[in-house]
C-alpha cells in the first residue's frame, strides 16, 4: 500500500539530547514537509523540501535540522538548541505539480522531552 | 504569503448542512484554495480544492466567491465523524510551501 509513514508514534528523550524523527513515503512524491503542532494549536511549518538534496526553512526552523538524501525519506532532527521540543510532529508529502494535488500526512510522532 | 481567516469554532446539528467560511482577501490569481481537516490525534486529510469554479466531491462542496476573496466549505449532511478542525489554505501554483492557519473547530451536536 502506498503511503507516508512516521516512526515512532511516541518518543521520549531527556533534555539536551538530539533526536531524529523518521518520515518515509512510497508515493513517489517530490515535495515533503515537517510541521509542529502544540496542544490546541494549528500546524506550523518547520522545513520543506521540493526535490532531493534541497530544502527550505519554514516559519519555525530554529533548533531543527533536516536532510533529503533520498526522494523517499525526509528525517527531522530536533536538536538540543530547540527550547521547547515537546510537541506533536507531522510529516507530509505531495507531488510537485502546477496542477495542484493534495498533500498526504503521516500519523505523527508525539515527542516528549523530560 | 497570502493569509486566510476562519472562525475559531462552529457548532452544527447532526444530519444538517454545515457551511464553513474562509476569508482570503489577499489571494493572488495563481493561488489555489485547499481545505483539509484534522481528526483528534491524527494527521490532517485532504478534503477538496479549487481555483475559480465551485467544486464537488464525495466529501464536500467548495463554493468560491466570484472575486475569490472568500470561500465556503459545505458539508451537506453532517455526521458525528465530521467533528474535526477544518483548515482553509492558499497554495501558490509556483511554490510548494504549504502553510496552515489555526482552522475552525467543528463540533457536531447529536
């Protein structure tokens, strides 16, 4: 089945540690995205990538890093520089098309830093 | 980036139509209007999108004002499963950036 997979669903880390969230898609989509969602809030864009080996900062990129070495994968690292890392993280992908297609989202990773 | 404005929350009775408004007064000619919804503890799912003409699909209808400065998502017969946060988003055909606002929390009353 085609889809977008985030793992793990729940993640616990100690303060000061870097942590990497996985996002994989087998939809052959060009564009991939990472969002952060805090309780009761909307989604805020962290980073996005239109093609392999290229990515752009979103609205809240500080304290995060990404890589796009393969079309299928767009891992997000939450670094120790991120002051409030506890949140729900969502990954998405879409075709790079001027005809405009929908974005598909993963089920999210809930990160708790203690 | 062009912005959208939505009411924070709305309520509707089960089995009645729901009209969710969205204002986008700074929309450009190349911006598509997209709607997504998010159920609790899940990732958002696509609902519908359009450019100028009204659109229908199995989930909903999208009515776009003639000047494109506003649009309305229409759920024809709300069920309890439609309770979610609904996001109205503008997407530029030349830019893959996908920015969400705060959305409208829809509550369905049995």
